[in-house]
C-alpha cells in the first residue's frame, strides 16, 4: 500500500519487520463493529502484502479489555438476520486460506531443528 490507510478505530504502525495494530475503542472495551472489522481487514492485507513485514502484534487500547467481543450497541439496531451476518463478518480473517498461505516462516523448518547452539558439554579452553 503506497500510503497509510485512513482508520477510525485502529492505530497502525510498522516498525522494522513488525506491524503493530491497536484496537482503539476503549470507551466500548474495543468492541468489534463493522467499521473495525473492515479496518482490520485493510491493515492485515497491507501487512501481508508488505515484503518487509515478518510478523504482527495485535493489542487493545485502554486498561480494561483487549476486545470485549461484538459491539452490542450496533447489533441492537439490526434484525436477527443482519445480526447473524454481522457476527460472521470477521470469520474470513481467520479461516480464509489466503491468510495461511501468506504467512511467512518465523522459525526454522523442522528439518533444521535443533537450531545450532553452543555445546555446553564441550570442554572449556585452558584460557577460560
């Protein structure tokens, strides 16, 4: 993404190889409404498509909750069908195989384990 996305409910920053995403709705305990889900998709796609980003950290603003769940204030004004649609809106973020396929390895492959480490059982040199 050539420019930073315009966000109402999230703070998004990239520092080095890490994308930092903060849900910024502390007054409603970071409850997830449609706008927040749309913004999450936007920043996750941006981080996924940035070859410099190797991982991400998702946090919630405030000191009471990471995420309270669905925004019941928003759900109170919709029909049961719309509420069900809303509750499943974010599922593709965790179940869409494109996300898993886009993940970049963070650890050595199983064939590379155990990672090379100094051997603690080796004799110490005489100069030590």
